[in-house]
C-alpha cells in the first residue's frame, strides 16, 4: 500500500494508520484518478495474499510461534512444523514483487492460472492454512524426507516429523502479541518492510508514561545459533555441519537458514 501511495504521489504514511483495513484500502486505490496509468493492480489480490503469507513465515522466524493444545496449554512451536517447499522465510521482500527472482516461479504459476492466493497457504506441510491446525498432509512424508532426511526413504516416517511434529498434532498455531514491537512502524521495520518515506509516529502525549512490551524474540534455533556463534561461522566450518549440530541438540534447522543468520550477523557488524 505504501508503495502504491508513493507512486500515486499520495502520503505513504497512511499505510501506518492502525484504524484502516489495508486490504480494502489497496483495492480502493483502483478508483484513484491515476491508478490506470501508474499502477498495475491486475494481480493485486494475489499479491496481498502473497505478502500476508510471507509475513506469517517471517513472524515465526523472527518472533517464534506458539502452539495451543486442546486443553489451552501453550508450547513453543518447532521449526519443522512451519516447513513449506517455497521457504518464504529465506528472503526479504522488495517491490515491485514481480521483479524479485525468488518469486518468478510463483508469478509464472499465477499467470498460467495454476495458482491462486489460497494455494500459498495450502503448501504448508504440517499446518492447515485456514485454521492453523497442526496436521499431517498426504505429501508431508515425501517433502520431509527430501528436506530433513537423505532423500526418499522406505522408513515409515521421517525422524524430524516423529520428533518435532507428531507430538503436536491437533494443536493450533497462535502468536503472542507481547513479543511484537510497539505499533505498525516498528513491526514493519523489524521485518525490513518499512517505506523509505515513512516518518516514525511520535507519541501523542510525550509526557504520558507508556508500558513497553518485551522486545522481539528470535526463533529458538536462531537464538541458539547466535549464542554459540555470536561472531559468525568459524572459517572451515560448514553451515550444514552447524545445522546438524543444532538439530542434534533439539534445535532443528537447515544449513540454508544457518547461512541466512550468519549473513545477517555479519551485515549488522558492518553497519555499526
């Protein structure tokens, strides 16, 4: 929405208004005087779903999701529960979305009429995209064998599924709002989604004391990686070896995620 408002020479700060419905506002932009000339809204509804799906995965990656059992008990969700073959947690969004190499295949399927927004959510291996129920899909074993194992196997179940998913079948995915930053601006900034034209909203009453929420929490596997390798990956130690070490310690993670965490760590050091 912020990008569209900027293109239309409107105030992109409107996207930070917590009282508006972003989906309705974006679709309403079709009626703007210059929308037809300046905006490509032909796939806007699909892109809204795509962004929502990406944010869902990033919220788990950055803050950690929680599982709610039928008795109301809360447990920290394990990383494999959120596995999906598109791995949307491995890249950041940039606009326009159609210009992203990571999304070329997604838009190719959409343009060919073989994908719609709901299909993104359906690609979770262990979650019902509509209800958030942790469950086993028909393709779960095959995809888990390919990603967490050594390829297709004859075993009844993949070890990662048995250890990190099966005990939580029937639970529901929820999020604890107390671990999020305060307000849209800080939440979007934590996901690297803030617009370059946004101004951080000031407190309406600077003299009024406001209780602060707890700061954002990294996922368990990410926290453990940063604890053990706060200086980054040592020379000569592969990301796959670190992933195997962490997974054996109860923090299931992939080598690709380790490389992403290591890159973020080094980028933060360079920026200081």
